[in-house]
C-alpha cells in the first residue's frame, strides 16, 4: 500500500520470524515500475551499527519510521520475559536514539489492545486504564510511556502515532502474502485456518462458559488490509498536522465469538473444522472490542472488511501456501 501510494521504502528486519520471500512477493504485487522503490536490509534494532547503516542507506534520508519490529506471542513472553523486554523495549530505545541522531522525528508505533488487560467495559476507548496482564502487554505499555516521555521532552519536533491493534487477521486478497507463525500457532485465526487446510486435526476452544452470547470468547478481528489502510491514514495525518502524540485504537468495533470465527472459516473454505471445548486459557478476557470512534474522527478511517472477507482472503493464502513460504 505504501508503494502504491508512491513512497520509497526501506524494510529493516532480522527475519527471525519472517521470510524475505514475502518481500519478493510484495515487489511482484507492486509491479516492475514500483518494485525498485522497495529496498531491504537485514539487521537487528538492538544493534546501533545496523541502525546507523539503515539511516545512511537511503540517499535522501529517512522521513518516517513505521515500527513493527517486536515479538508478539503472549505465552512466549511469560516464559522469556527478559527477551521480550530486550527486543521490544530496548530495541525501541535503540531505534528512537538512532532516529534522534538522524533528525527523524516521525514514528508510527505498533501498540496493542493487550495493554488494556481485563477491560472494565466494552467497547474500550483509548482513555481506558492501562493495565496489562502479561509481559508482552507490559513491554507495549513501557514503549508507549517511553514515547510519551520523549514527546514531552521535545513536543515541537516529535510526530508520533501509537496504534493499538485489536486482533489482526486475514491476508492480502491475492493470497500471495500472509501470516505463517513458527511452530504451533498460539492465536485462534491461524489455528483455525491450519485445521481447515488439514495441518492440524482439531481446534481446542478455550472455554464454553464465558458470559457471551454462545459462551466462547469474543474478540474484535480486524482484516490486515484494514490495518494497513489505518497505518497509511495515520502516517498521512502525522505528516500533514502539527507535531503531536496521537494514540488510537485500530479495531472494527464489532465482536465475534470463537464459534462465529469457526463457522465463517468453514463457509469460506468449504472444509469442516472439528473442535472440542476445553478449559479456559489462563489470562484470557471474556470480551475485547475496540471503540474505534477516535480513529474515525481523527483519520477518517474505519474498517471496510468483515469476517467474510477475512476468511475468504486468509483461506486463499492458506490454501495456496499450506506450508507458508517454504
Ligand atoms: N482461542 C481458542 N483456541 C485457540 C486459540 C484461541 O479458543 O487455539 C480463543 C481465545 O480463548 C480467545 C480468542 O480465541 O477467546 C482469541 O484468542 P487469540 O489468542 O487469537 O487472541 P487474544 O486472546 O490475544 O486476543
């Protein structure tokens, strides 16, 4: 989408949880005219030398950073909290220092709805208390605090968006790029699609006695294409307006249960998805749904795609790439 909008890009990635083949496919989708505007470099955000190389690689400098570099598996964060603090928090600190050194003060940061913990009320507005319940959420809250402190130190310079994602799912509609979690997926959506394609035999539904319409957990699933649209809108807003720190939920405002997701994927794939209801997963909330009205008001952005499109596009990806990028 950034290439389509005419931007020049440098993707900086350590490829620890991703594949350079995805970038080849982005070039292929963008077409030969746009593809040369995408450069890539392998590096680690915790390594100032790698960052220095990135900031000096672009001939005309770097105007803005969209900071996705982080670890995002809640269970893994409980087992390896120091690694999460190192990559997510220390990595962000190193990146911000490099940005300061190079006079780049525009940043879009991938934050997370996980920092709301067990929400007091739904839909959740941005003003809800920050009360994460796992190390992953703590690292996102810590980076938001770091960004707030940094912005306060120089409010006339910094343009920062913290985008609090709800549950991003789906894939590019071409089926060429999508999510390929390493090992056993922790999250519902990749698990459901792996059962549909036959990579896993059965879904475990974590709890059938939640206080929801069908007893299963409810989340706000957002198509990755809507999420990408939100980033573009956020970047445009930052570049057009006065320096600011803007914190926004990116979600649809609609909640869907685990069983609704199963049914939508069965309809999209034509495959049956066997499931068994098991115990609740420790640390889960019953319902998490965004109040997306601030993003609508500030960016003119709202989601355009629902569960049907999410499953249609995610299924195209899963079916065409049953083993991911390998
Ligand atoms: N879930 C489930 N089985 C799974 C994975 C998740 O029943 O194998 C449920 C989970 O309890 C929650 C919903 O699906 O109600 C979304 O979970 P996910 O991990 O995808 O997102 P998060 O809980 O982080 O919002």
